């Protein structure tokens, strides 16, 4: 049992939510199955063989959500798209005194949570940590470590190389929210509208990946890293091949993204959403485990020095379940610092990354690099 009470999982019947519940079971942590549909929750409990308490509550019914959280120490919110459904769940957690983490990858939602809920969370003594999945725990933690000894920074670059990734329906719906625009950049010490980003940029990853075409990535680190690293700018990139149907098309993907963003502001967005609803809920276990990632954090100091950190791993959805559960368990044990926090502010970065070593994640640091890095 987690110290202080059970851990609630909202959106437990979804693809990621079910993985989170399985991870809670594996670790022997008491939990509550929660979501919008009581029948689906009962079916999930029967499938998993759990006698966990079940609580159904609509995502916009804050009083019902507060009742759902009675007696709970922390909450893992897996119900997206978060920009549409997430804020009432955050509010209910704060009002009920329940520590909160979620699995969002939506940058604009994360920014709203920091801007709107930090003061209420601090007043309530509650820790709120959005983006506690594969995106963006490893990146935020390694960015903090790479920057040490080089601050203040001229720029921190975070670059993702992802291969073999099969997205869930929930991820694809969140992607529609992200791609329609409104994302932010962090430059000259301030957040501002992101704009189009680089069209033909390349980034050098460690071998065997090497130099790859990359696209602008509206990642959560743009929101979280400036809150714990002194830097004038944060640049976030992802390999274009992560979106390309064939490797030969990777270099043209950045050119197509502006047109896709415009299309998502038309009725085509609804048609895409309907099409997503006809897809399988998510990748099968073998496909899920085959997904591989490398994340590079490159910290360029104003004094001309540079630090680099690299995180490698696999199974991004399985890792999301591990990071969310571990974060929720740590918060359930009590927090020293309430408010809306980044992963690196809420948890010890080295201890958390070392914990992930038992789950196939490795990391390395090169803090003493001198001069510009590729």
C-alpha cells in the first residue's frame, strides 16, 4: 500500500491506464479504478482480477471527482486529450488534497496547468506534476543533469530519436490537439508563440543513429526546463522519421507540418478524429516493446562550455506506466515542496533515472565538454 492511502487511476480503462493499473498491481500498491464508464471499469477489474474500489465520474464533474478521490494519497490521470478534459481533474485533485501526476504529452495543457494551478496547489499543500510519462520524464531529468556546471546557458537543446513507435488512439488524438497550433517556444528568457520552426534542420545523435533530419517538437521540456535550469532558450527537436511512413520521406516531413496544422483548423480535423476511432486501441505487446528511443540533452553555457546527457530505452508506453506509478508513489509518501512542478523539481533526477535502470533505461553524462557541440 502506498503511504497515506491508495493511488487512484483516472482513465483506467484506456490503453495507457490499463498498463498503469497493471504496474500498480505488480508493485503491490493499493489503487482505485476510476473513469467515466462504470461498466467498463467493472469489466477491467474482472479481467485483471482485482478487487480494487471502482468509482465512475464524468471528467467535467468536479464534485464527483472530489468524491472519487476521498481517502486517496495521489492520482494518476490518464484520460486525454488533456487540453479538452484535463483541467477539472487537476482542480478536483487540488481541492481534495490529493497529489497529482498525469501522462499528458500536450505542451499547451502543461503550460495552462503551470499558469493556472501553481498558486492553488501551493496553498493546498498539493504537488501537481504533469507530463509524468515517457514524454517528458527522461528528457526533463537529463536536461537538468546536463546543465549542471554550465549555467547560465545560452541554449539547451533536447533532441528525440524514436524508432518503431506504434501510437495508441489516445496519443493520436492528443497529437491532433498539439498539431493544430498554439504551442510555445522559449527564447530570450521568455515563452512566446512558437511559429513554424526549422524546415530542413539536422541533429547529430550518438552512433549508430548518427546525423538525422529533425523537425520542431512542441515538447513539454520547453515548459518545464526553464523552471529549474537557468537558460536563455530551450530548443526541442524530434527525428522526422518518427512521423514518416517510409525512411526516404523523413526529410520532407518538416515541410508538410505547416499544411497539416492549417488542415486541423478545418472540418478535416473531425474526419481525422473519426478515422482514428476506427484504429486499434494501441500496439500489441510485441510491437510496444520493440519501440526504441534516444534522448540527447545538449547544454551550451554562456561561457562557451557545454554539457551533454543521453538517455536510451525502449517500450515507451510500458515506461510511461512505470514513471507515472513511481512518481505517484513517491508523492504519496509526502512532499516537501507543493505546487505545480517539473519532474526534475519534484524528484531527485539521479535517483529517479537510477530507478529506471531496472526497466531498461540507461543514461550517461558528459559534463566537462568544452566548446560548441554538434
